[in-house]
């Protein structure tokens, strides 16, 4: 194994704070526009189909460029990639706020996604490398709480800012936050690079094109229809390109994504489980915002506030789950967390089906929130602890790409189920479609729980005497123990 290049180790507290804040900003911007779409529609005189692309444009570039972004971080340095990503994201956010028409807003959202694709894998890789092995569960619990808060809290932030100030401030607020983070990141983070190898340009092209086609097909399926030439063509092209990527990586002398990583049970189980959790989570967040407004008559801000029973458990349960993770390993937290998420969503679907009102949804949201909070840190830890330090950028890029695919897949599937069982012509018909869609979301969570069984239990790992592992230290990983160490 080649130990990655590093500089003086950074303090873990600084690394956690810096990476978590930026990750929060990126994740929040993915769904923050959901409750502001009607206001943007009025201000920019946009059509409903173009409004859809204010969400999809970000998702497309974010997913398509995640693995290439991780490769760039491995090559130029993850700290440097992180800083560049922050600057790009801040400039794109200002462009979103200043956009005079919907076309320029969509273009700026594409650039935002590209900046996020540099930030996210670099942040997770830097944090994992800076964390001692015996504390990774706890730290991943805090990081997962931040990420989960961003997903579930997006509608609340979007509604509050839109009603209290103006929709443009959804984007303006990113600029001072990033301006505050940048100098601390430059001073406090330690540089870390992967192995110096010849760039895998064909691999980069194939994975970016395949992710673009797959996400395009999924996000367009609700509008164009699953049977349309556009959707079928892009999905088939995405699958073919992905197969070509896998075939090339298996024979490439210096692959950007070693396929042997997927032979590691912990890595594979964490990614499959994350795909299904994110599919269930993103789709439920998307449809619940509409249910709360259309069926229950809440304002955008009121709808966001009603997410709190789902959001609050993330503050308490995810860090606690991280501590438990250090003792019991990822398998049982992934299993029990996704089981609870599935049960909570089935409860939510029943409340909607029975027209029980919001009060009946509260305990269901609490149960689902506890389950999500348990599973997320276990998934992140399972993936990142299974690879050697020089593979952490690739692992982080793969993990976050899988999550983006899961979000797009979940929304597309639930949209199809909703259309088959209900419509938006009346609150009653919407509730019928919503109930059926949330049952589907629960089923995805339960399948994810089964995938968690594939993850191994706790791996004994003695704590270092100093209580700390420096960045780039050669610690044993599942990848190395399985005989598939990095070249």
C-alpha cells in the first residue's frame, strides 16, 4: 500500500466543524428550493416544467461529477479540491440569487452541483482520515446528523426564508457562510493526496456520462413517462455506459475506481443500504411537503415546521448511534435503523389513508427519524472504514454518488406509484396517491434493512496509545484484511 501524502495532522474538532458546515450547505441546497418553487414561479414567470429543473439541474451535475470530483481531489489534494469547491459553490450561489430569468437560474444550479461534487467527497475523506479508528463511529454519527438535518430541514429553511425575506436569500445565505469557512479551512485542514498514478481519462468520461444518463432518465420519468423514448433511451444508455465503465476498470492498469472494493462486504453493504435509505428518505421528504400544503392546508413555513418531529431526533440519536457503533459495529444499526424507518413510514401512510390529520403523523415521523438517525452513521462508517487511506477519496465519491442515485430513483419511483393511485385534482385523491407512495417508500427502507445484514459485525481494533491516528497513518482496514489492498 502506498501511504498518501499528508501535511501536519489537523485537530479533529476543527476538521469536523469545517467539513460538517460545508457539507450542510451543499446538502441543504439540494432540496431547499422545494418549498420556494411557487414563489420562484411567480417572480421569474417560469413554467412548471422549467421549475422542475431548478432541482434536477443540481442533482444531475452533482451525481455525474461526484466520482470525477473525488479523483481530482486524490490528484491535486483533497484540501485543495475542497477549497476550490467552496469558491465555485459560493460564486454559483450568488449567480442563482442574481438570476433574472429561469434559464440563468438553472445554469447556475448546474455550476452549484459541480462545486458540491468537489466539496462532498473531499470533506468526507478528510474527516475520515483525521479520525482515530476507535472514534470513527462517534464522529460519523455527528456528521450523519448534520447531513440528515440538511435533507429533512431543507423544506423548513426554504419556507422560512421565502416567507420571511425573499427566495433569493436561499442562495445569498451561502456566500457569508462559505466566506467564514474558507480561511479556517485554509489554515486548519491538512493536505492529503491519493496515489500518484496516470489519470484514468476513459474511466472518468464513462462514469460521468453513465451517471448523467441514469439521473436524467430517472428525473424525467415523471414528466415524460417511463415508456417514452427519452426516458428509456437515457436509462439504457446509462446502463450500457456503466457496464462499459465496470469492464474498463476491471482491465485498466491504473483504474480510478478499483472494482475489488465491491468485493469487500462492508463496502458493498454500506453502499446498497445507503442507496435504499436515500431513495426512501428523499422521496418521502419531497412528497410530504406537498401533502402538508395541498391536503392539510399549511403554508410553506408551516409545512417546514411540521418536519420537526422527523428532524429533532437527528440531533440526539445520530451522535448516540455513533457511540454505539464503535461498540457493536454497523450491521445491527443498519438493520434496526432501516426497520424503524420502514415502520414509521408505514404508520405515516396509514394516517394519510385514514385522513387522520397531522397529529396522527407525529409519532410516525418520530419513529422514522430515529431509524434514519441510527442507520446513516453506520452506513458512512461501514464504507469509509473498509478502505485504506489512499482509497478514501474514491470511497467517499462512490458513496455520495450512490446516495444521489438513490434520491433520484426514489422520487421517480414514488412519482409513478402516486400517478397510478391518485392525482392532484383534489386533496382526497392526493392523499390516496400519497399513501400508496409512502408504502412504497417503506418497502424500500425494509429492503435496505435486509441489505444491512450483509455488513459484518464489529471488527476488533485496538485504540492507538496516543488516542489519535494521524492523517495517512497505516491502520488496518477491511479492504487490506480481505486481501484487496490498494495498489
